[in-house]
C-alpha cells in the first residue's frame, strides 16, 4: 500500500471524522445529522475510504452499522490522531493564555470526596481560568474504557493490581489508610477506647471492595481472631453512608484522605481503631506515550504536592 498514491493524497482528517461519527452513532443518517452534512456525503466518504484502503470498513445490516476488523483498527488510530490534534490545539491555547484551559479527569468516588477537591481548589486558585470536567467510576472502567477512548486525560484512584495495563502509565502517590467511623450521635462517638470486638454487633456499611480478601478491615478482623461481622448495607455511596451514619446506628470505613480533606469530616467521628493501609496505592494513571496537555501536567504536579502528607 503506497502512502503517496493511496493514502497521503486521498485520505483527509475530515474522512476519519466522518468514519468516527458513523461508528459512534451506528447509523449514517444520525452521523449526517450530527455532522450537519447530507447522508449521501457520508455514504460517499465511507465508500471513498474503503476504495483508498482496499478493505471493507463497515458491515451494514438492518439493525445498523458495525465496524469490521479493518474498521476497528482504523478507528483506534483515528481516535489517537484526533486526540493528539486536540491536545496540540489546547497547548497552543494555553501558550497564548497560560491562565486558561480545560482538563478532563476520571476518579473513584472516595477520591472525589477526599483528595481531588483539595487538588482542584489549590490549582484553581493558581489558575482561575482552568476548567475541570469530572467522570466518576471504578479504576477498571476508567482505564479500560475512558482513558483508552480519550474521554478523560488523567485518572486518579486506587490501583487494582500492582502494575498498570500494558498501554498505561501509573505514578504512585500514596497508600490509603482506612478509618473506622461513626456518626456524631453514635454511642461509640465519645468513647476514648474502643476495639473491633466492641463493634461486632454494630450495623456495618461496607463496599464490595472493602469485603475483599486483601481489604484492611478484613485483615484487621482476622488479625484479632474475629469473624467479619454481617454487613447490613453493601454498596459504595458516600451520601448514603453519611445519611445512615447520621442516625447514630451504623458504622463504616472511609479513606483517611476523606477525613483529612473532605467535607465529610464534619459529619463523621473517627473511632480510635488502627487499621493497616491498602497494599495497592492511589495513583495517577495516563495513557502511555500520550502527549499530555499543559493543564494535565499542572494537575499532576499539584497532585504530588497535595499527596505528600499522605505519602509519609
């Protein structure tokens, strides 16, 4: 396949843009509406691409349109091309006005309730015209879907394995410690001494991850020779936890970063129980070999600063 004859002169960014739109909408008519062009133009563009490359890019059936093996390969490249172009334009804009920019961040819910607000607050004070878009999800979804599809530029959350995905890079920030907490009205809130054994009959709120074999709370119960108590509420929602804790009848665990930085510290009463740290760190995750925008670089530098006390 000759670059000059078949590719360089015949394929334009606009063609890839059309292909991406068709794949996203699964329908040429919807893609045409989204791009404000006619359906025949969309159809002709795809046909020209297929002729130039000598392969079929899309399979068409009554249910819609699906990319072929060749189409998926080209789409993967197209996403990278447009992402790099978008990043280049953002860098030009930032160089023209270093106080402005936009950053798309992905994070887990504990991070969104703890360290992330502190990072954004510090960064926005230094650069008041920086804007932030936030996507909340688990580490797997943020890496496998959102980072790879360039929906976010940076992910911040606890690692799910000791090494990142092969196409990802991770910078470890700190190892999170869990704190056992109750509501301010709880009967345990004013006790100066308390042990895990005292909470065996408590109504526990835990997330599935906190029930895993390597969870600090599970490890702590086992080290004390105790069975893990039944979980009254299983799920991770900080608003739900806060509401239930306010009744004074429930206990749970939250990361120490939430206690240190989050607004929840005003609602929660940490109990004097020492738990080990998670064995997997909270990390900044980015796509390997991806050009980071200036706001992303500033965010990473600021995250290191804010995380320093937690890393000690």
